[in-house]
C-alpha cells in the first residue's frame, strides 16, 4: 500500500496493483454450447502447461493462470486479443477477489475472534474453545468453530474505488486494501458504478455528527 495525493492535496490510502499482459483465450456465448456469456483470459508467463491446457491454448502459448469472467455482452472480444486497463476509469467501484494470507495453525480466539475465559478463578486454559457438544448426538457436530488452519481462503473485498489508472505502465491504484500477500494474484471485477472520490475529511465530519 501507499499514498495518493489528489489535485487538492488530499491523501488517499491506496493499493497499487500491477497488471501484466492479458490475452483472451476463449469466448463463451449464450447462443453457443456453453449457454452463458463469459470471457476466458490467460495471464502471466509459464514454460509449459499440461497437455490438456496445451491443446486448449494451441498457438497462444503457455500462461501461468487462466481466469473466466462473466460479461453481459461478448462483442469486442475475440480469441488472441490483448486486454489492458483502458476499460477502467477513475472513480469506478470494483470488487477484488484474492486468496487470504496463510496464518498457519491458529487457536479459536485468533481464528474466530472468541473473547476467551476469565484469566483467574480456576481457569487454567483461558484461551481454550470450551464446550464443543452435549450428550446428544454424542459426537461433535460439523461446522463447530475450533482451532485449525487459518487463512489461504478466497476472500472478496467489495466496493473499492479506482483512484488512478496508468495504462502505459500497467498499474491501477485502488482505494483501501486488497486480500492476499504481496506479489499475490487478485481479480478486479467492475460493478458498473462510478462515483466521485470521497474525501477523508468529509467522512470524519459525518462520524463526529453521529
């Protein structure tokens, strides 16, 4: 993350996302055998894909990742076409999908936000889970919140705003934080809504009034 200064000198916290080369590998249409409109895009470089992917990509080369995006209209997309950031505009609202950071094996308090037991009066394990069941059905129910592997899950951060778009360098600045670790891969999906950039001072004043 870094800071962006607008024309009035307002400071906006942003996350700069690097966008590499994106190539359309397949176009799916509602009238075709897929029965829905979508565009499949290959990104990143890779020495070699599996034989199945090689047959699918054919002469397009090998890609590190292949992602599919639902679109309302597939007009303007064709196999082999390169895509850049020119489709985004300042103030546009987007959703960002990514894989959260891995935290290893974590306890219930860190993983699920439990408050824990009192630290005195006979509690020798104040950070423990507590009761995980009852007499019936005589086994632990599925979905019980307990200690375990934390992170490495798909996370969606909604309603982030595009602050700056640099098509030449392939950089897009998003207001706020995005999921995942540094150098991780994220997907930026437009919501189709464009709003003016909100100043931090106006937000603070509204909070004070409340």
